[in-house]
């Protein structure tokens, strides 16, 4: 199984998973936009990473016949939202409050996501047509999901570069921070996917190790978001609303973290345990999504 993120394409953080230097003022290609518009673009582009892992998670639950009706529906919804959002990022959308993309570097990165998505979608559609899902198909789907994730992460990075620092009102620190905050949503789904995969993979050690790394990155990034990490350009929670939202995320993370730790130690969860963990992960996802949205209004 491939490693998930090319973390060096995100931001610089010492030992919490980021390895590139924080860019200085990066001037955008094209007309300037407001901080709200820039944060919105990074937010929705970042959500595509989450959807790639949500699709893979829902496919795993479906293959294991765990609440199959619910997770088939979740799979359909995530697939459709991914496509709708990718179109909106490129061509604009009144509903999603997105202007059409004009930055060449961002358009190129988005094209690579679209090309990879075409390969990812076919096995997703195959899973939805099977009465009894082949677990080998689900396992092979993971490589496709990680490829889309890597390319979606690159698209977010290009968006962060293109819009951060474009004007005095849109700081690179803002776009970097929204990128990191948005990535937490993806990590919540990736952890859940890995917990599910542990029950069907032949390489449990690799999956458990990947889960441990995903947990470490979520934990360290949450600390950086709450308290700031200047060397990486991550802003401390800039107002009380965001601080409170991140405190709520932290409380729910402390609730679910011991359950993931058991799985990362190699304990294969039962179907009932997986459903319990997944419901908690949904709360974590929703709360983190709320926090990300608040950055659009600072």
C-alpha cells in the first residue's frame, strides 16, 4: 500500500509532518481576490482530499456488508459531491460561492485530478453494481484513492500558493492555515478507512502503521491550529469562534483517539465496534468542517 500524502507539498513543520519551507510573499497569477474568496477556494479544494478517502471508506464498509444500505448511499453521495465540486472549482458555482478558476498553475493541477478521477470512478461504479462486493476490488481501489489524494493535495498546494500573499488582505499564512485545517477532514476519513481495511487486508502491519502515522499527523496538526506554529506559517486560532470550534474538535478527538490506538496496535475491530467508531468520526468530521468554514470570515 502506498503512503498517502506527499507531505513535503503542504507546509513546513519540524516534526509534525511538513517538510518544505514556508514560501514568502507569493504573487497570484491574475486578478486579486478577497481573503474570503481565497479561503473558500482552498476550503473546497481541500474537501476533495476528504472525499477521496470517504469514498474508499464507504467502499470498505460496503464490501464488509456493514450497514450496506447506509454506506452504499454514502458512497454515492461522496462520489457525486466530488464530481460536482471539481466542476465548480474549475468553472465556478453560485451555489458553492466559487468563481471560475483562472490561475494556470491551479488549472493544470486540477486537470491531473480530473484525469486520475476517471480511473478511480470505474471501480467505484463497479462496487455499486455488485450485490456482493469483491473485497479484492476494494483493496485494489485503495491505490486509486491514494493517487487521487496525492493529486488533490497537489491542487490544494497550488491553490494555496497562487492565492496566498496575492494582496495585503490575503496572507500566505491564511491560505496555509485553511489548507492544514481542511486536511484534518481528510485525515478523519483516512483513519476510519484504515480501521475498516484492517479486517480484510493480508498486510495488517502496513495498515496499522499507516493508521498510526495518520493519527500522529491529525494530533500534531490540531495542536498547531489551536496554538499556532509560526515557523510553518500556521496561525493560532484567530478569533474566539474558531478557538471554540477547535476546542470542540479537540474534545471529540480525545474521545475517539483511544479507539483508533487499539486498532493501530493491531486489534481488529468488530462490525459493531467499527460502526461505533465511525459515528464518532462523523462528529469529528462535521466539527472540523465547521471550523474550516469559520476561516472564511476572518
